[in-house]
């Protein structure tokens, strides 16, 4: 990001739009507040200025006024649309952004709208040299990114299921307006083809991790997850599911009087990818689903403006490195449980190939390695070059070094795995020993690696 770039927020007078504008300001952007209601925008600007010394501007614009939408986008680096129902705003705001030559991102959770934007805006966005990335919010983006990680190295999978458990969810006024329309938009992938589900949804029990635990879910749930996932995960079957208890709670809260304080909420989202008998889960847990949408969409804006060029209409999992973007949400209270065995298996494969370039691709630039055991004192090797040299010496000392993974577990920030390591030492002949590795992870890469050899095991050298 160069200087203070302006980012327009359409629907900034609403609940989610206000959260996004605040997050943009905190990230160093200058939010330009847009929407139909000039008075609501003025109040939103006052609240933002009261929160800090932020550069805020208002530009009222009706959705049916292309000229006003063009002026909203003028001089901005990106436009974020938070104004639902998106069936009445997304196309017009996206086209205005693309016409102005700026990126478009939204928080849409309406499956049919997401599908339409991805289909209709790809060619115009490519021609303009910008990206259109819909549904960068709790619903869809989070499940899409988790599904991308869970599918990982499985290749073509039999099924991807995104299961939601949300407690304390109270619909905003904007969400309430779209419920009747979205309820019929149950998209699924069946036989590798995205289609509208034309039967009654069913129920089954899904084993959510604690503290939620097993619970009944309704599936397919009308989420945009299958629309997005189908674009970048090869799966014969994709669907979303929601806990029955959540739907019952939402129905009960819809009649609550306006203006009452919002209750605390929490969520658990599990993306499960299956191939044959192999099942891999990627899980995220957190609080307010509207509040977490703000850092998701703002992180997307930051990466569009300060990352590799992205062009065309893209789903979250296509546009951004999934594990990296998910890792940024940990700063906002999201707890991740990503498929450590896949990361470790890929890392072990690089070691077994004796490919130093691939091995180091898993490490951060300031990575640290320490080895503990006979003749290894835990001396730190700090930085990419020093670690590369240490690893190179290990491979040279045992030219046929092989790792056989026994166990692996982790929480997204740490990984622990046990390996049986065999080979032929240039000095000592055949070796076989047990190694325990502790990894510190940052954005899905290894920031520190500590290797422990059990007492009495043979040294590598």
C-alpha cells in the first residue's frame, strides 16, 4: 500500500458497512462512505471520527444512479459493497467499480448473486485489469478458504461439506430483508456439476469438535460456499450444512424488538474434504460473525492493492493463498485447526526428495532451526541461508536419508510430529532413530523447527 489510499464502502451507514469502514481506517486506509441515505452516512462519519483521527469522506449515491456510483469510485483504489439485499446492489456497484478501473469486493451471502457476479463480471474485470471478488465475509469466504486448505493435496475429492454451528446469531435488518429470497437458493455440486437443489433438505448428525459437539444439521443450507468451492476444488459433491439449533434460534430472534443490545455470539465452521476412506477437516472458531466479516474483507482489499496482480471475477480460494489469509484472522480472535498432517506430509516428501529448494519453501525468511540429541546442543541456525546450510549438511552426511511419518498433530500455529528416520551415515554406516519435531507456524509456513532425538538414538553425523 502506497500512501493513504481511499477505499469506498457502499452501505457504510449499515451495521456491517460501519464495521468495515472502521477496520479500513484502522488499517491505514481512508474510507469513503457511500450509500443512499446522506444522513445515515453523516452519522457513520461522525462515529468514525470520534473513534480516532481518521480521514473520512462521505459521498451519497443511489444504486440506480450510475453517475453517482461512478463519483463514489472516483479516486478510490477499491470499492467494498456492504449494502444488501445484494440482488439490488451488487451488479450496479460492481459495474461502476470496474468502469472506474478499481477492484470490487463485497460481503454478499446470496448464492445466486455470487454466481451471477462470477459469471458476468469476469470478462469486464479482466479487460479493465481489476478483480471482482464477491462474498468476502463470514458466510462463504471462511468456508471457501477452509475447504481449499482441507482439500489440500487430496486432488480430486469425493465430497466437500462445509458445516456451520452459530450460537447467538441475530440477523441485522439487511439480513432479514434477504431471508425469503435466499431461502430457496440451495446450490450444490453433484456429479461434479453445480446446480440448484430442487428437493427438500434433509438432516443428519455432524461431529463438530468440542465445545459444540455432535449436533443435527440441515443440508443443503442456502450458502454460497458450493458456488465458490466449485471453481477451484475438484469435487464430485459439495454442499453446506447448518445446525438445526441455529435455525431455530434465528427464527426466535427475528421477532426481538429493534434497538435491543445484541447478544454475544460464537461460531464453529468445519470444512471436511473426503476421498475414499481419507477425511481431512479444517476448522475455524470465533465470535461475532458480522464483526469477523470486516477483517476478512479488508484483508482482501489490502492484498489486492499490495500483492501480485489479480484479474477477473474470483472466489476467495482462487484469489488469495488460503492458509495465509486464514492465519491473519487469528489476530481477530479466530482459532484455527488446520490439517497439520497434510503440511507435515508435504514437508516430509520434500525431505525424502532431498530437494533443498522445496524444503526451504516451507520456511519463513527469518526461520530458526535447532537440533537436540547426541552431539547436537541446540545451537540456533537463524535465517534462511543458515538453516539451508544446516539442512544441506544433514543431507550430505546421510545421502539416503528417509523420513517415515508416524504421528502428526497441530492447532494451526504449532505442529508436533514423530518420524522414524533411516539412512546410511557417511561416517557410521546404517542409522535408524526416532525424531520428534516441534514446528512454530506463521501464515502456514515454518518460523521455527526444533528437532529432538530420543536418548540413545544414533546421531545424524
